[in-house]
C-alpha cells in the first residue's frame, strides 16, 4: 500500500510538472445578496484545474469591501484548497480602495517574495490596484510576470447593456481604478484581455444550478449561494441566465484552445476607459484580446466545477 501511495504521488507530481504557476487577485463576494458571484466560479474552476498551480491569492476591494472579500476568500480556501496546495496562509489582503494605490500591503509584499523565487502568470479578477501598487514599489521584478490575464477592456462603441430593459453595467475593473490600469499598461508586462462583452456570453441558468447542486461539494456550494444573484439577472434584468464573467479569465491558463484570440492595441482614453482597437494608435500598446469561445466551453467549465475530487 505504501508503494502504491508513493507511485500515485509521483504520478501527480509528474502530471503537474508543466502546470502554469499563477497568482490570482480577487474581489470575491459570493454569499452577499445580489453581489456578483463569478469570482467564486473562477476560483473553484482554477482549484479543479491541473493545468494551474496557484502560488498565492491576493484580495482587493471591488465587489465588496476588502474585509469581506478577504474573509470570503479565506473561507473558500479553507473549504476547497487542495493539499498540498493552498492554505489560509496563501491568502494576502491587498488594497482597500483606489486611494491606497502605491501603499505596501501584505499582497504586494507576498507577490514580490513569490516572484523572487519563480516567474508567474497574474490573473486579475478585480481592479488592478494591487498589481499597479506592486509595479510602483517593485519595478525591478515586473519582468518576472510572464503575463497578466485581466477581465477588462472594450472595443470603441461597445454598449454593455443586457436584457430587454437594457440594464447597463460598467467595465467595472477598469472603472474602479483607471489610474492603476494605466500604470500596468505602461509597465510593458504582456497582457491578455478578456473583455466583459466576451465573458458575458458564459451564463449559468436555473437548470445549471440544479446540476451544480448535485455535482459534488464545490458545485453544491456555488448553487446554494447563487440563487439570489441568478434571480436578479433572470427576473430584473430578464436574461436567460447570469453571466459568470470571471470564469472566462481562467480559461487562457487551462484550455486556451477553446478561445478565439487576436492581436489588438490597447490604450486609456481621457474619460478613463480601456479602449482596444485593431490598429495601432498613438499611445496604444499591443495586447492579446479574447473575442469569443467555443460552444463546448460551458460544458468544460461545468464539468470542472462539478468534479467530486479536487483537480479532477
């Protein structure tokens, strides 16, 4: 039995040898009435994906105050962090607001310490305040970030409205701290943008919640905490389901072949929008830009979320 356990352990290490080492920044708020739940879908998708090894998690304001996003992230990690993977000690509190940009936090210090040991992909699911703070305080380490995957950016004229009532949302992660986005753009770190317009096409409907509820501990956790959120989208906005925007930002590091990606040029305009165009314009820089995903993407995400064993 001991030999079998050793063989299985060695096999797991071998299977994860090529996994992408990632740092995830989150404004997780699941459990709060109406607030977006998509960070939880994204994190559990990452937890269940052997293509990713998570070096650390930082928390930020955004969907909720920092104290709440940190508390909920710690709870999620305690419930579903996989051994010998994440623990509560791998969660680091970051920015309280856009006004704290440039102030050292446990998050910026921990990211710097991690990057001194290894190169990382940085997945940004919330405002970029934590990353911009790191860039300001530790510019000599920015080259150690292989790329930033960021949920944000939009083509000129994009109208982020949903449902027959044309419910309007912001490009929230940009809107909440445009100064931070500008700093990250100017850092020249490679950037992969997942725009809200693209990510909104990945929706969870009522039948999906029923499937998740019967699909293992993680799925049941998501279903139990997504009911009010889904009712907001289906009854108030009157869409068929609720968009799990942030989950799409995990796919570039797990199944990039599911995505349609092109080269674009990104810049901040005067009102503080992250504008992405097909042609280079004054002040723009090249980025990778996700324009869509394959129809089977939802099945992939649902399958991973309903995995009964972590990292299946």
